[in-house]
C-alpha cells in the first residue's frame, strides 16, 4: 500500500542573520502509513512543526523528497501542489483560528470555497460535521461565544469538510485543559476508526501517545525508530 506521505532523506535548514544556517531537520526518513494514527512526540524546539510543514508541502525541504499519494510534491507546480494539499489534507493547529465575523457553519464551510468547486451540500455538510464534534446546536453562533475547547472542535470540523484522507495536527490540544483535550482526542479516535482517516499528530504531550496506533519520538531534528529509547524528552 502506498504511504499517505513519504519523507526520504529530508533536511531543513533555516539561515540565520550570521551566515551560519541551522538544521531544524536532518536525515528524516518517515512514512505516514495510510489509515494509521501516528503520534510523534518530542520536546519543544526539536522540529515537530517543521516536520509537519515539510510533510504537507507548506515548507520546502533543503534536501530530500516528499511524496504525497505517490506524487513527488516538489516536481509539480505551486497550483498543483496546493490543489493536492486541499484535496487530501486537513489541518489542526495549536491555536484555534476561526474568522471572528463568520458563524460556525460559515467557518466550517470556508475550505470548500477555497477548493473552488461548487458545493451545494456545503451547509448540510457543515452541520453534519458540527454535529460530529458536538456543536450541531450552535451552527449560527459566532466563535467568540465559544470556549477555546469548543472553538478547537470547530477547527476539527473545518479540517474535515473537504473530506481529506489525511489529518495533520500540530499540538492540537496543548492550549486546552485536560478534559477538553480528551474531547478532542476522542473526536480524533472516532474519525480515525469510523472514517478510516489517516492522522499524523505532533505534540510534546506524552500523555497523548496511547490515542495513536503508532508512536515515534523526535529528537534533535530527526525521527527515531519505533520503540527507540525516548531519553529525557518531554516538556
Ligand atoms: N522560520 C524559522 N527561522 C529560523 N529558525 C526556525 C524557524 N522556525 C523554526 N526554527 C527553529 O527550528 C527549530 C525547530 O522548530 P520547530 O519545528 O518549531 O520545533 P517544535 O515544533 O518541535 O517546537 C527550533 O530551534 C526553532 O527555533
Ligand atoms: Mg511546534
């Protein structure tokens, strides 16, 4: 089976003010396998966000190849790459980023508009997804009327509206209390098992490891083999 995303020999350097460049990633070989719920943990600054950005084509690797659904994403045009990303991926970041002036339903439908395809069933799809995250009764509410945890649930609904095959999550619950974190993780588990969605989540929170079907540890800009000694990681 083709991996959802394959990273081979990935390096990513950021150049600093002085000529020296800093390698945020080096020698990363990683497959995000179709249908898995991969949890990657590592302390703050080890390169988790950079890894997700490279895997999704948001950031250009300095070396190596990124293959999404069998396509080398840096061999295609910018437009093709963003099209591929819109069709295949949904994103959840640490801080909920909803548009303040739009209702929850309108917020959830936004990616449909960006995808440039007519979606007559948009409002219905948005309501179904808000239902899925337990907010089906709040479709007309504005983001500011919700708690941070509820807002993050709307973000999850929005991430799913294009029917992605891969959900990428960057510290999706680290700004939330434990109970709310658990709600988000239950939703992830549900969409993973019921909709066979592939999920890759990066987090410093080792307590989230059990929610995944596979765990990898990151350290010093690289991903360690499954089951390797995690060492003294964790924030
Ligand atoms: N745009 C950038 N320019 C320069 N350095 C960066 C940039 N983004 C991240 N870094 C550095 O790369 C390293 C990895 O960052 P990041 O991927 O954000 O780690 P994490 O998400 O695990 O906290 C850190 O040392 C960070 O300071
Ligand atoms: Mg990060």
